[in-house]
C-alpha cells in the first residue's frame, strides 16, 4: 500500500489542477491574498499512518472546520442537554452566515452555521472561564485532535475582526434571545480566534482520523472526547457540514464532512480513515472547488459512500 497511495493521490491532484474556477474568500482581506494555486490531499489511517501529496505541510487557517471540533468539546465539557438546549441539529439549507434561528426560541438551527458555532464557542470549557481562558480551552482542544500544539494566525484574525459586522449582528441577535448570556463582542472575538488557528492538510487529516477513530488520536493515543460525542458530531457533519450543498454532498460523496473558507475540507469515515484536502478557490457555497472534486473522486474510486 505504501508506494501506491501517494501515486494515486498525486494523480488525483494532477487531474484537478487545471480547474481554476472559483475564488479565494473575498470577505477577509488576508484570505483574499492567499496563493490560489496551493493544492494538497492527505489520508490519515486510524493506525496513525499518513499518506499525502502536494502542499500538505503548508499552514492555513482552519476557519469553519473548527466548528465540529468545538462542538465536540462543548458536548464533552458541558454534557448533551445544556448544549442541545441552546443549539439544534437540523440542516438549515442556507448559507453559513445566514441568521438561521428558530423563530420562537432564537435557537440556532445547527452548530455548523455561524449562529450555531458562535453559540457553541461560548459553551466550550467551564461556564466561568474568562474569554482568554475559553480561547485557550479551544486551542488546547484543537491541538489534542491534531496531536500537536497549534498556533494562531494573528494577521488573519485581525483582518476578520475588522470585517465581522455580520457575525457581530448574529451574536447580538443571539444575546437578545438569551441564547448567548455573555458579552457578544467578546464571544465573536473568541470565535474568530478559533477560526484563525493554523493547521496543515496533514493536521486536518489527523483531526478527521481522530473522529474516525471514535475520539482517540491515532498518534498520541489520547481519548480527546468520548465516543457518544463523536457519533453526535459526525451525524451533524453528515447532515449540515456542507451548508446549502449538504444534500448534494450526502448523495454524491456520502461521508461526514466539513469545509472552511481558507480552502480546507475534511471527511471522516468511522473505523477507517480521515481525509483532508486544501485548495483555496471556493464555490458559491463557500466550499473548495477542487476539494469537492477530489472528495467525489475518492468516494467513487474507493467506495467510501456510507450507503
Ligand atoms: O465566520 C466566518 O465568517 C469565518 N471565519 C468562518 C467561515 C467559514 O469557514 C465558512 N465555511 N466554509
């Protein structure tokens, strides 16, 4: 297997390389300046072996791919009931930055859209943590999923904070419904810091493999979150991870997944493999164009669809 998989990955990257459709995220100036030609793919097996091709050791910001992992931390730190009371599990069928709140309660429809993820950020760690301690809980947790200490890109973070009006509006709305109970500005600041954590494609594959391995990081052997939490997270990734493209993804790729606007994309197949791709040009849903093509190919070539 060892020599065959990298060849297969290199060939798959070669086949999507000529697709230059889409654009890097434009609403965060630092991301708009990213090199759009970057391309990488990695497979992390649940025994810890990693196979990769292309730019798998280039760092970029995790963005929305942090959402399922912080959902896992919140469920693990606070328990299911308090988290489910605040954030639902229904697909919104809307873009990631739509408001998407239940009309009577103000509860965000799911934790993968921004409204849900901002709320979930506020639920990571113990309730009495201050904003700095909560960010540290988040970075520490993401690092445990990756199996190495992750750092933050301060420039991307500052750049997004300057253009965070929509997330601030969502957070104020959540505060008005008492879904958020603390200062909305501090929570958005923490959420944007969470999105600015730097990862490589290799890290993302290992983080996905930790989910595939029922919460145990294949390298460190650490049980990062309990198994029932992983089942909940993967279920929500399956139904909501690709926003308003979630239905297309479920039929065509058929594995739990999550995308980020820096161009990362992960998929986790329980008991088998974590997959990650990186290519910054995005489609109209905010998902990586070449990443989606690569996942469609991997799913079809290797029969990964869960159905
Ligand atoms: O909330 C935001 O706007 C971003 N920092 C994260 C969004 C994101 O990655 C959406 N995913 N495709």
